[in-house]
C-alpha cells in the first residue's frame, strides 16, 4: 500500500484502482475466514455468538471504509486519503484486538493452565 502511494506522478485513478484491488483482496480473505469460522460448530469456536458478531461487524465496517477510500481517491474527492488513513488506523486496532483474542484463547486452553 505504501509503495503504491509513493509512486511519483501517479494519477489518482491509478492509485484508487490499486487501493481497490488491495481492498478486494481483503474482502476475499475476510469472506473466506467468515465461511470457515461459520463452518465449524459453536463449541469448536469457543466464542459466544455475540462476540463473534461484534468482531465481524467491526471487520465489515473496516472493509467498507477501505473500499470507500479507494473510490474517493479514484474520483479525486478531497477526503479520500483521510478516509484511507482512518481505515488503516481502524485496521491496526482490529489487529491488536485479534492478537489479544488469540492470547486469551490460547491461555484458556486446558493444557496451558499447568
């Protein structure tokens, strides 16, 4: 993403398309993760349905912001790069949340309590 933004003399349309392609990649990744997560039983997930729903709503909002920033940049809207910055900060926060959840789930394993 940084390399795409730093290309000199790049048109806003080209930058918007590059951001859009990256956003489309992540839409596919999140969709496949959601399908995989939903394919196993609730007991195997070890997460309450409400928490799962909150996480996926947060990821969906991030994807929406990310895709919207691609459209805004491509159309040369004044807030396009600001929207992209918000999406990137949102993504960082979600990744910190995911790391915390992973640590919490590993710590909750019966073999980890020794």
